[in-house]
C-alpha cells in the first residue's frame, strides 16, 4: 500500500482491498456472458486500486468505520474509474490497456462504450444504497469526468492559456474522482464537514500530482509500463512541453518546434527525448508538482493526528518522484 507506515493500518487496508477485489467482479456481472466478460476485462487485468486505497485509508481517520459503506464506496470509485477507461480507450483509439488488448480492440468501439456505460450504471446502483448525499457526490463527480474529457477533446479556446487548460482538464478527469475517494472514506469514518472539505481539497491536489507526475514519467522514465515518449510521439500536451512552449528563448523555441514535429521515427523521438531530459524545464516541472504536493499536505492539517493522516501525507510526497 503506497504511503502505509503503520502495520495495523496497512493490514486493515490490505484486508479491505482484498474484499473490494472480489466485490468488483461481482458488481461487473451482467445478464449475459458477453457483457460480463467485457465488463470484467479491465478489472481482471489488475491495476493500482489507488482510489479504493484512499477510501480505505481515509476511513481510518475517525473513531469508527462503517465497513459495509466502505466496501460499497471503494467499489463505486473503482468501477467509475474503470468505466472511464473504456471510454478513454475509444477516444484515444488505444490498442493496449494494462498489457492486454483494449476492450475496443477486442470487441469494437460500440461495445466498449456501452460496457463503460454499464459500469457507470452499476456504480450508481451501488451508491444509491448509501443515501442521497453519496449519490449527489457521485453524480457531480461523473459530470466533471465527462466535462474534462470533452475539454481535452476540443482543446483550449482561442487565446486561452494551454497550460491552464491542461491543469483544468486534469482536475476534472483525475482530481475529481480522487477527491471523491478521499471524501467517501471520510464519510465512512463519520468526519465533520470541515474535515470532509479538507479531504476533498487534498484529493484535488493529489489528483494533479498523480497526473502531472505521469507527464514527467513519459519523458524521464525507462521503467514505466509504456514506452517512453508515447505521449510525446502522439502530440499529447504535458506539463514539461507546455512549460517549454511558454519560453521565448530561441533555443527553447527550436526545441518546442522539434517536440511538435513528426516523431514517428524512433531515432528522431530518441533525440528529442534526450534534449528534453537534459533541459532545465524537467526540474522546473518537478517543482510545480512538488508545489501541488505541498498544498495537498497543508489541507491535512485539519485532520486528526493519526496513522491514516500520515499515510495520506506519504501518498502525496511519494507520488512526486514515482517512476511508473
């Protein structure tokens, strides 16, 4: 478990995540073998289960834990995340997801989209058992996920700041669900409104740290699960390239032009990757990520001084320098 420092907390979170894993497969079952197989496809391929982990950890911030509500909430955030991956893969025309053929490649786009819709529906069905507040938060999170995807698809408006647009997209597509995961955990622990707000703010920042570190990993890491420079080759904007594009120095303008050129040739891609890795913008981008992590940590000050709070703090700091 990322961030775990207390053996008792780590054991409790691991036990809960094992139950979540079983529950996810049950929740993804359908009336036909085809839909069941397709809906369980990404779940069975594994994953970090980062969002359920946040639910299970934040639940330890109070004096009691509603274990039944925790299981529902943890399954709901992961089902929502997985459902969004089906849609993302269609939008991105992805061929591989977690080392296996993506659902859109295996069953075609229309099936992948409908399976994503089915999982969103299952998440909504599950959360309805916990009451209107939970349903409202889930619905608002879903709306932000959709808006973030649309904003990413259409790009920034004319005259808008591309970097600000990128951060807004990441906040909606990633930060919203991570924030909801933390709040769901706080709700199962019976925390007060001020503390729930702190968890939401923490989660929003952690979501940015999570995705912005991915931006760096695409350029700097050789041990990630995907080929280095995948986003670069596809022309996907990332924190370092957007920061670089702001510079007016001739050498930076030249490098930005290289970044935006055709990088389908592996040798050309390797050359541009090398130039980026050696550029000060990498460390400048890492400092931006550290700043978001510090902001995330500041929101934890309102939470009880217990092992779960320290684990959440460790999550934020460890994400800054992760390599995969």
